[in-house]
């Protein structure tokens, strides 16, 4: 269940450039329910979860879209952290 936390925590930057993580309770309960539904079909992975969420988004499910936005926000945060590790000290790049 630990990898699924990325689907209900939204990352954003505040005015000072600090990462603010907001847990979205509705998304958390939604993802937990989806896990139960998907566990019977195949091993749960990001690919399976995202495919399922995209199918729900096409049916205008707004909470599925929020879950995908949370996942994307985590990916963006990780890219920023990696860029800071690579270039932060030498080029004053800070995330």
C-alpha cells in the first residue's frame, strides 16, 4: 500500500519554495477501494492503476483525475529533487 500514497497526496510549492504536501482524504478512500477492486484482476502496479484511473477519467470521474494529479505532482517533486542533487551546489539551483 505504500506506493499508493502517491495517488492521494498532492505536492505543491509555497511562495518560499517549500514543498507543501496535502493529503486528500476522498482520494485516499477512493484509491483504497480501487485497490480492492483491481486486486482480483491482476498484480497491482502503477501501470495497472493508471490505466484504470484514465478509464475512469474518460467517464468524467473527477476523483480519478485528482488521484492522477497527485501522482504527477509526486513525479514532478522527485524530478526537482534530482535536479537539485545534480546541479544545486554548483549552479544555485534549489527546489
